[in-house]
C-alpha cells in the first residue's frame, strides 16, 4: 500500500517530522569528505600537474615512471566510486565547485553536451591557455567558440580519415622519416630527442609550409610560453614574448605556402576565427602526437608479433593503415597525452533528479577511464583490436575526447603518425632490456625522454 498517509506513518515511526514526510528531500549529488577530496587532489590530480600539463617536466616523468606512482591515480578514483557509487561526486573544495565524473555514461553525456551546458572554457584552463593562445577555441565561448571550432574543422579536415592535402603531407612525412632513418643508421639508434626534432620539422612543414620546417626558433618561443602555462594563474603573462611568437606565426601564415595548411586559411578565415591562436594550439599539440607516435613505435618494438603484422600492413595492406592507426590510439589510451578533460557548467544541470549548480568545474580523468582494471579486462594490455570495430567511447575510452569538442586533428594525427611508423618499420628496432614493454603489464607512466631505440 502506498500514498502519503503510510509514508507519513513510516517517517514518524523512524523519528522523522511530518514536514519531512510531506516534502521528502531532493536527491543530492554525492559529496566527498575533506579526506577523500585530499586523496583525489593529491593522488589523482597532483601527478598530472607535477608532470606539467602544457610542457612535460622530464625529471618528474622519470620519477613517476621509476616509482609506478601514477597507479595511485586510478586507485584513488576507484576508491571514490566504491564509496559513492557512479557519481558525479562533488569535491569539498572551498571557494570552487568541482566534481569528478566516474561513470562512462556520464563522461559521454558531458562530452556530447559540449559546449552547452558543459563549456570547454573553464576558468583554470583559460588562465593557462591565455599564456599562448588567449583566443584559442578551447578558451572561447558562444559565437567566438563556434567560429573558431568551424575554422579548425575546416582546415584540419576533421571528418576525413585522409586529409585532402594528403599527397603533399605524405611527401613531407617520407622525407622526414628518411632523414630519421639515416640519422639512426649513423648513430646506431633513435633517441626521443632525435625523433622529436624530426617530428617537429615535419609538423611545421605540414602546418606552415616546407620553408618553415627548420624554424626551430618558433618552437623554442612556444616552449617558453607553454612553460608559463604550466603555472596558469601563478605566473604573470609575458605579453611581449607572446607577441613575438604571434608575429612569427603570422609571417609564416601570410606566405600561405601551397600544399600547407596555411594555404587553406584565407578561405576558412572569418572575423572571429583568430587563426594565429588556433595555430598556436596546433603547434603545441604536435608534441603530443610525436610522443604518441614514438611510444607506438616502442610498443611495436617490444611486441615483435604485432610489429610483423604492422610491417605486412605497411607493405601490402590497406592504404588507410588501420593497424598502425590503432597502435597510435592504443598508445594514447595506455598513456593519455591529454590526461584531464575539463568542462564547466554554464547553468544548473540535472543528474537523476539531483542538481549540480552552475559554474561547477568537471574533471574527466582519462587514465582512470582507460586503465580501470576493475571494469576493463584489457586495462593494462596492448589491445589494438579495440579500435578496429565497436564503440570504444561507450566504455569511456576518449583519448581524443568525443562529441562536438573532440580533437579536430584526430584523423590527421592518425594519418601522419601511421605513415611515419610505416616508414620507420623498414628497420627492426630494439628496446633496451629494462625498458621493454611486456604484454599485459603496461606501466602506468611511460618516460620517453630517457629512451633510445636501437637498430638490430
Ligand atoms: C596525440 C595527439 C593528440 C591528442 C591525444 C589530442 C587530444 C585532444 C583532446 C583530448 C582534446 C579535447 C581537450 C578538451 O576538451 O579539453 C583536444 C582538443 C583539440 N585538439 Fe587535439 N590532440 C592531439 C593532437 C592535436 C594536433 C596535432 C592538433 C592540431 C594540428 C590538435 C588540435 C586540437 C584543437 C584545435 C583542439 C580544440 C578543439 C575544440 O576547441 O573544440 N590536436 N585534443
């Protein structure tokens, strides 16, 4: 028997008031205690900031690699879920509303409903990006964001597996891969430093044109600004340094060199598109793409069976190179280069009847979603098959984000990275014994800074 009278009797029998029975409390979002909040901030978020969100700090990456300490990130969020259920869970952070997303379906919702009500432009992210790209799409709202996002989608050909300038681009990749192989032959191996230099030459060539390929000074200026961005609010903006960097980018864009992405910009430009700021994000993000590709090469060098299949694909397989693309996706699943996807609610949002206030910052912690060994049988295994069918986003695998704010260069990164790998696999690479990756036991952190692959 239901209805208000029995409910009233049962509440009063429990010692509650008649008022509580007639107006049952609204469901509340789970709230972490101060202790739990400290554990989440210290163990799950702390290492991400310590490593550097915008430019990695090699010594901290090495320390995390050697100690395996990043496993604690996943454990801290698993413990939160064990106590509070699927969340989202509000943290006890005075002066700032913050929530952690713990369930793949909730992560999907937040990403699908970007940018409204879940804005990409979160206060902390804005403060960091303002150091080098104050008008970047991620740090913009409303019509500004819409125009900037459209510009990115158009120039980067975000919907196409192979960019329409693919022919020019693969010529640049081939030339750079050959230079890298020649250097490796000469030096007996390929260090991260050598790979990174070649990779950035390629990236500048693709974005700004071949005559920008050797402009290392441009990348050096950006590194200094990204170093400041690691400190967000805590470091004053270096306006004149930013202006120098922006002037150098503008000079390259003005040439609109045929075959480069810059050549597509005049047609895609609109009054609020701010191309120089979008290009700053691209030049910054090529770093992540290089890291992902070098790690993918290390995965293949550690697992010879997969390397042989990848080599066969490069020689005789589909020109879209699905296995090599999947290897890059696995590299960023296992070691996400964007470990924190941040959003901010621009209004109240409803979570199964509970209300999350406007202005709440939301954290989607990629390593927790990608390496959750309580939920995913393949958490610590190299599993390229995940990306060859099915719906990885449904289970929370979002290395390039998802929904309307997904990375507009996802296809381009897979395309150029897989071509680079196809060329490099012309040789057989060896990982130093103590750094070899073991199937089923992928480490929580991957330190590429101190790694040199040798040639057999
Ligand atoms: C391994 C390489 C890369 C990964 C894993 C990656 C991942 C991501 C992720 C997760 C986001 C969403 C961030 C957020 O919402 O806070 C994002 C955004 C973005 N990425 Fe990438 N990215 C990569 C490389 C690149 C490259 C090479 C470019 C440009 C050439 C690029 C351009 C962008 C842009 C413009 C956005 C902002 C999109 C927007 O405002 O809606 N990314 N990327």
